């Protein structure tokens, strides 16, 4: 992960990729994508994860 990389939650990724949040969460589970950061129980994903999710849509 790059220090200045934008980290997004699954919900924010859904908004960015214009897809339903449930579909994004399903893809994350299917591809077994690990979050780049976990803060207070919330999972955040970087650009690499976003690209993998985008390819699966």
C-alpha cells in the first residue's frame, strides 16, 4: 500500500464504481480480497483492490 493512496470502505467503493454495495461485498468475499487497513472494525480497500473488483463487475 502506498502512503498517499486513497482507502475506501466497501460502501464508498460501490459509490465510486456505481454498483450496489451488496454486489461489491459479494465480490470481495468471492475473491477473498483482504483489506489494506482495518480501523475500529471497518475495512478499507486501496486502488489494487478496487481494480480487482472493477474487473469482476
